[in-house]
C-alpha cells in the first residue's frame, strides 16, 4: 500500500509542478508592470474656465482676421473672364468669316482685379459659322468678341470650363487600362474583361486605343489664338502654348510610343475621336504621343466635382494688352444633351493662385464668430459671474 501511495504522491507532485510551469509560461504574455504598459502615466485634463476660454477665443479671432484679409487681398489681384458659348450652336449661320452675325452673349462674367473694378465693359458678342468645305473637325466655328479693359501681365492662362459633367462617377473613374497607357501591348482578350468595358474592343475584335470612357469623352473643341480686332493682319495675335499645362508627374503615367507600332490594323481610335481620325489610325495619321499630349493628360486627371475647369494653354512671357479681341473656337464637344455648359476662361494669377476669395472670406467669417462669442461670454461673465465649481446649474438633475 505504501508503494501505491507513494506513486500517487509523485503523480500529484508532478501535476502541481506542471501547473506551475504552465502558469509561469502564461505569465510571459502579461505586460510588464510599468507606468506606460499598465497605462498609469500622468495625464493633463484642462479645466475650461472663463479666464482660459475667453482669451483663447479673442486670440484665435485676432489671428484669423489678418490671414483672411491677406487671402482676400491676394484674390483681388486676379482678373478672370468667363464666356459661356454653349448655345453658339443654335445661332443663325453667318455667310462668311468676314460678315459674321454678332449677337450679345447672354452668359458671361468679368471678375476683375480691384484696380479695374469700376471699368465700363461692353457686352461680349458671339457668332456661329458653318464651313462645309473644311475638314470634319473644323466645320463648326464659334467666334467670341470681348474686351480686355487693362493690360494683363504674364503669366496669362486659358481654361475650358464644363458644368454638369460628372467625372467623379465611380464607373467612369475606373474606365482605363494603365498598362495600355504605359505602352504595353494589350490584345482583345486581355482587355475584354477589364475596366475599359464597354469601350475596350469593337464588335469585329479590334482593340480601342486608348480604351475606356475617360479617353473617349475627351474635350475636343479647338481654341485658336486671341486675335486683336484692330490688327486684321494677325501679326499681333496673342498665342498660348500647351507645353507645361499638366502637372510635372503626369507624363510618367504614359509612354511616348504605344505597343501597337506597325499593327495599326489591330487597333482603332475611340468612337468620339472619329473627327480627328476619320480613317482610323494610319501611317500618315498615327496614334498620338500620350507622353507629350498634355491636353490628354489633363483630361485623364478626373475632376472631383461636376463643375470644373481644366488648363488649355498658358503664356508666361508676354503681357496681354488692353483692347478688343476675337477668338475662334472649333465647336465639336457636345454638352446640351446632358444639360451641361462649356465656357472659355481667361485668367491671371497672384501669389495665392487663381481667383478664389472663398477661403479668405471663410477666415474672416470664422474670426468674426470667435470674437463675437468672446464678447458675449465676457459680458455674461461680468454681469453674472459664476464661481469655479459652482454646481447650482445642475440642481435640476437632483
């Protein structure tokens, strides 16, 4: 019997040692007993009192007010002219470019710098001309005549503005093929099930290059140089360049040559590019160099709001003299079908960028709110002060 009892004692002692080992092993996972790991660090909890809150409101208001004033002043240095030519298509056709039927423009805006705010501005005019003998993408022309009230120092920027165009649609934003844009060869089988669908492959199996909804809907109105009406010869036309209008990093997303060199029979341009490529891609009219086409790069950088402006040209060297100007626009981009508008925008910049006084007035409004709250709180504290820790206001909860 003693032998059996001894075995039981040995087994129980071995079990106890095993449990202790398990406990010791489990204790390794317990965080160390330090103030940081056990969350016993000292914390600072501010107590909001009139002596701390009211000066803070005054200080924030005093800081915000001059910041807002500087932003508003910087925006006031910018001149911006916007001319909506959406319904130019509906105007009566002129007999020739020398005998245009001018009509007053119904929708336009002059947001001039403060120095020119009191200038008298004639109403801009526009006219429509259809040239049946021109190429397909130059048949419809819209002429706009407007005045520049004072010299605009370089740089001067030229934009096109669209409204009610939702480039932020989820399906639209994803409709492109990155590998194809970077010059890789993509056949119809690799594109059929991708993001470019339904504008990836044609019914006869040819690949669309560049594929997708974004490329297909690219803005294709052509804006010609500004022509002073006082100089019929055109020698003093004001020209804009399309070099440097895209962000520096945009060109890295595209390749100078496509993967379809020598294989033009396998690809076709997007359907809405038919005006530029009426006979599809050929040796004489090859696919565009997307790495150098900054208009295409700007369009592919989708806008976040349905009303947006994209840079079309810039002039960094020459002052735009005051006077009356005329500009011809080849009218190709449709907007009336989805109840949108398109406009020509000519603008300068200041040290804060383009014309946008909203941020400055937002700072001014915030400063006014903070100061008013501080004044109201000061009056309330002087008329009926409250001791720190006074619980009388909470007596209703008892």
